[in-house]
C-alpha cells in the first residue's frame, strides 16, 4: 500500500516525489475554464504575447493542484483532512510545456488531542521546473491516520 502513516514521518526527512508532470495547453485551458478564471494570460495566446512573459502563463491554482498531487504518495496518501496551506509563494512563472517536479520536507509532528487515531503532520513543499528553478513553495498541515486506523485497515 502506498503512503506513510503518522508513525512513518520523522522531522527533517525530505522526500523527492517520484513523478513529474508536463503541463499542456489543454491542461491549462481546461483548468482555467473549469475554475472560471477569466484572466486572458492563461488561454489567449494573442493577449499573452502582449504581456511581459510573451507566452501563455499556467494558471497558478493549477500549479498548486499539480504539486499537491505529486506529493500525495509521500505525504498525504493516508491523510483524511487538510488543515491548511500557508505562505504559498510563486518565485518563478510556470509556462505551458514546463515540467513540474516536487519535494517535501517534514517540519513538525504532533499527536492530535481530539483524535487519538491520528496525528498532525506539517511539511514544506517546493515545486520546481525542468531547469531546477523553484516555481512554488508552501507549508501544509494535514491530519494523518496512525497505523492500523482509517478505511481499509484491519
């Protein structure tokens, strides 16, 4: 079974998430339309050509979604609640055709006071492109099941 339970995390551990994801124009356009983001920079090449970047910019919330997804097998496969994302930063743009990778570092662990079957895991996640440039960073906290608890455990 994929994923870590609360007991499997150690403060300071860093996980280089194994998958990368190349973002296509279709991904960007569909996500932008699905989320009703009307900023022309994401789906109008003529408009984007007049911006400082001169090309289509990937919708930043798509970048959040993809990097979160890349981290799931390592940090939240056995989470049952996200408690929040903090300090989301985008130090460099993501463009159509870029490939995004990610890594996460465990920052904090504590047992839940109200849910004895779970603990709170806090990580720092960095998404970076094919050239190694950081494109997104954040801190994220989630409730993660302890071993032997949660759906599908005996």
